[in-house]
């Protein structure tokens, strides 16, 4: 009998048993999955299934290119609470500015269309045990979507603050990124898959002032909302419980296609279940309406017929790919919310 040899022989047999015992003793974790529902705010938090994110983005006819998009002015009339709390700031209006074309300055009003994704899910943790400040950081944003690259932005260099031509995007109450405990961010996303090739082809049809970039760059402020602002969010969630915390990323400048965007998450305790928190999350994006109108020049070129802006933005094009912005807004919004839900549950 050789004790050394027998010990070495036993280890491979022992390892699977130890691993199995360890896994059995560890708490099981299942990633969140999204499920489309007619109306998120009508759902009772107590009835939400575990590890399930209920989502609605009002796409009643997903086959229609612009299904789920609503004109900004109509959004304000139809959902005034959403407009007040999900636009960049409550008094936000469609941009008016002066545009110079061929040396001639002309006033311009820019119409917008809005995409809103609403979601609700349960986190198996008491609301007072969730520290949102841990998530209001650039490293956390980078984990949420590694395809988007972020870096710190000096508030003085925010485009609406620095550039007089972008003055229409300034806040009326304060400069961007100058609220307490705010992280100011410059972000960039390089289009993926076949989209860069499609953009190159499309640019051959455009004049010099309408060239499309092969990337999306944007500036935003990331912060945990103070109690006086967070408390107003019950108007959105329609849940009769105090708001325990809220976090937002407010995109105030984009290089193309979009004018604004906002990710907002609201935490509230579940009635009668102190060890659970209901989270209502929103992804709102304001799209330039004239971008959606670029159809005729694409339709007459066979290879670009699936590059119609509305189709690409809403994820209905053969050019869509991946899980980030190139996948289309509905997929991007769902993945962003699911990543946030997973992070909260794993905290």
C-alpha cells in the first residue's frame, strides 16, 4: 500500500464531490429575464414573478417601423407626469436654434419623437440595504454595457455650457453636472456589425451637412437623486409607498440621431414584505424626427432598403446586431434594464 499514490488517486474522485457540495450550499441565482406586458404601472408588485422584469414600450405593432415612437408634443399631452420627470428637465421643450446653411442663418424648430420603455421587477433585498451610490459610478456603467466607453468629463467642458451654438440644450435652473454628488461623463459607442458599412454607403447619398458618423458620442450626468426629487417619482410608479431611493443617468448632449436620453430607476418597499424591494425603471430617448424621414434616398438603393432609420432604430433591420445600441432601441433598453436588475440582485 502506497499512501502517497493512493492520496493522489483519490483527489480527482474527491474534487467533484467537494464541488457539488459547495454548489449545493451556495444560494442559487438566476439572471433576470424580460417579459412584455400591456401596462407596467397596473401590475401589483406582490404579484411579480421572481427574476422576471415586466416591460412595456407601447409597441402595439412591432412590424411597423415607427411603432413605439410618439411625437414629443403628443407625449406631453398624453403623459404629462412622464414628460415632466423623464425629459431632461421638467420645462424641456423641442429645440429652437439658428442654423447656418451656405452662409445664410435661418431659425429652425426641431421636432422630436420619443421612445419610452417602462419596466418593473422585484429585488429580494430590503430597500434600506440597497446603496445606490455604489452604482452611480463610471466603473459600474462600464460593466452594464462594455461596448460603450466612458470617461470623466469636466463640467465646464459640457457642450451646452461651452458652445454658444448649443445654448438651446442648457438647463434653465443650473449648469449640467453641477448638482451635488454628480458624475459628469463623456461616452462613445462605435457602431457594430454591418452598420459601419451601411453608414459609408448612406453617406455617399448625403450632402456635406448630413454626413452620418460611424459612432455615437454623448454626454451625461449620473447621480442619486436627493429625497426631495425622489419623492416626486410616485407620480410615475403609481405605487403607494415612499420612495426609498432613485438613480438617473441624464443624457443631455448627443452627436447625432438623438437629442436626449434618460435612464431612471426608482426603489420602493413592497407592502407587507420588508425583505423585498420593487424597482420601476425607465429608458427614455428623444429622437430627431427628421432622421426618421430619410427614406426616399435609401429606398432607391437596393442594399440600403433595410437601412431605413426607423427600422434600424427600432430593431427591425437586417443591419441590427449585438446587444447594445446597434441592436436597436428596444433590445438596448431591455438589456440595460436587465443588467441593472442583475447587479442589484447580486449586490
